[in-house]
């Protein structure tokens, strides 16, 4: 079966985009709640441990989800704001962006509580931004990564998919650390 590319999909109507946004907001919150459940059941002293045979740790996953949610839901939707330089400074973005290397060196990165706080702050701002976004903005063209549509709505739709991928990685890391499954 030949699946059509996102670029060949007809753009949704304004009404459809508004409905999809409502659904995406629910999915984003569901994915975040699951990620937080996993994190709450993971001792913070293990966040920087890279289990044998795995290429990542919990700290990197949290930092990466923070940078990604910022990129997909804030930078793409409203552009970089002055306060973003403190929220996602260049050094933080470089440490946790796609292609970066997870580190077990606690002295070279934020603590587990600081990572969690930054993740929570980005999420709160992103959710506020989503409920205030205009339908016209949703339909503006966007570059990859996105899901379904090559527009800002597509970036929003990609966000919970991306988070669930990393929640799965967090679950795997937890198991490799000897922790029981959460679900």
C-alpha cells in the first residue's frame, strides 16, 4: 500500500484545524502525564546513570523533551522571545538537542530538580500558548519535523508522538536500572 506523503495531504479547514488542536492539546497533556508518572517513580540519584548497553540516561531524556517541546510548541508558534534566552539558553539547547551525546557527569549539567523545573516551566508556557493560538497561525507552513500536515498544526500533532517515543525510552532506561515497570 502506498501511503501519501504529508505534503500531498489537503490542508484542513479552519474548523477541522481547531478540532485537531483541541485533540492535540489533550494528547500532549496525556503524554506529559505519563512521562511525569515515569519520572516520579525514578529516584533522581539515578537520572545521570547510563545503563550498560544503552546510549542514554533519564537526565538527557528530560532535557531533550524540554528542548523539543520548546522548539515544537513555542519557537515555531510564537518565535523566540527575550525570556527564552533564560528558559532555553544556547548551552542547554546544544546539550540536549537531537544528535547530542548524553553525559553521566553531574557537574557539567543541571541537577535532576533543575531539569524537572525547566521541563515544567516550558510545558506550562507551551500549554498557555496552545490555548491562545489562532487558527490562521495553525495553518502557516512549517519545516520538518511535523506529522500529517506541513504546517504549524503538523508540528503540534508531532509533539505528543515524540514525547511518547521518549517516554518509552525512559521506561526502558528505568528497567535497565533495575526499577519495576510503572504500568
